[in-house]
C-alpha cells in the first residue's frame, strides 16, 4: 500500500478513505474478496495529489455497488427473498404511520420499531410476537376501542407533524389488510427452514421520509405537504429501482415485494372511494403502472437473452 501512496501523492490516505466509503455500496462479501484490489487499482490510476474521487468515478462505483448487490441477492430463493422484502417494506410504512403519534402511543411505536429491526435482520420468528400486539392495537384504534392501555381516542399527532388523527381518514379495512399481510408473511417465512439474509441499514432513512403522510390522502389539489411529496417521491423512486433491479438480475423478487406493498395502498383507496382528487388518483395510477412494469421487465429481459 505504501507503493500506491508514493505514486499518487501525500493525499492518498484521504483519497483511499473516501474510496472505501464509496465501496460500502458493494456487498460485504464482495468487499472482502475484491475491495483491496479495487482500491489499489483506483489509487494507481488517480492523479498525483488528488484527495477527492472524480465525479464520474464516484458515480460508477455507486452504480456498480447497487448492481452487485442486486446480482448477489439472486443467490437466495426468489419468492422467499421477495416476500421478506415486501414484509419489510410494509413494516417500515406501518412504523412511519405511527411515528407522528409517538408521544401519545410510545409503547406501540417502540414495538413497531423493534419489529422493523427484527425483520431487517431476518429474525422473523422473534418479530411475530412483537407485530401481533401492535396489529391488534392498531385495529382497535381504527374501531375506536381502547385496548391494553388507556389510549385516548382520537389519537392526535405531535405538534411538529400536524395533520389529522391516527387512521382518521378511513376505516379499519386497509390497516387490517396491511397487518394481516405482514403477519401471514412472517408466518410463511418462519415456517421455511432456510435462513433469511439480513437487510441493509439503508432501509432505515425511509421511515422519516414516509412519516406523516397518508398514502391515500395526499390531496395534491389542496397543496400536498412536504411529507406527502417526500412519500410520493420515495415510492416512485423505489419502484423505478425495483424495475431496474429486475432488468439487471432478470429476477422478479423486487416486483413481488412492490406488489405486497401496493395491496394495502389499494385497500386504502378502495375504502375512501369518491374522496380523492384527480391528482390523488394519478398518484395511485403511477404506483400501479410502475409495479406492473417492474413485474414485466424481468421476463422481457430473460426473453431477450434466450433470443
């Protein structure tokens, strides 16, 4: 390594650290096997005295890391991995829905956060007894019934978030559908003998981005708030990434996860028919079309390879 530092100047130590940060996008197994070799090559080709990676180089490393993660993901069975991803996405959305009400229902927000962490680490059998009471509590709130504690209904958000009462914009069907999917998904995964892979910590920033926005109550015509716009942008971005992943890996697991996430969103919209603006319906149409596109891309890619 001293050889590379002499060749590229005094700032090589800083440059190397920055290259290693960019390599965090690659799977750990890839970094262990090829990381040092890749860093050495990058330092050899860097201009003398450079302390920042070139923009094109940085972009290539980030994209390469994401592509490599997608390809490595195909080592796990597609339907198990897709179900795990879908359950995690739903769990994160459910936690985000509770976050603005943390001061009123702190116990349930904490349990929901614990469930997300357990699902993320692949500990689905431990996640089940955590998710079930949260699901029952949420359903009780939607039905206007206190359960296990003296929660005052309606549950209003903290001042920072604003907005209406928890699940005040619709009936119990959509929340029940979402939690039922999570519980059934966890039961299915727990019954399977294969060990689940651990999910990246990069999932966690989705919680604050999704928090404070009802997926079926964006109401763009009235001027959607920043939380609602962030949610819509994140959903669209993730679905585009799912389509790209399916194209790169020729695998439908990401589309399966997107479909699982979409089910309770559709239930929310169905439960509130007639209460949505044209912009809200356009948002739903975009989610449906992108999910369908993500489902079609892997098979089209496979057909091209065969041809």
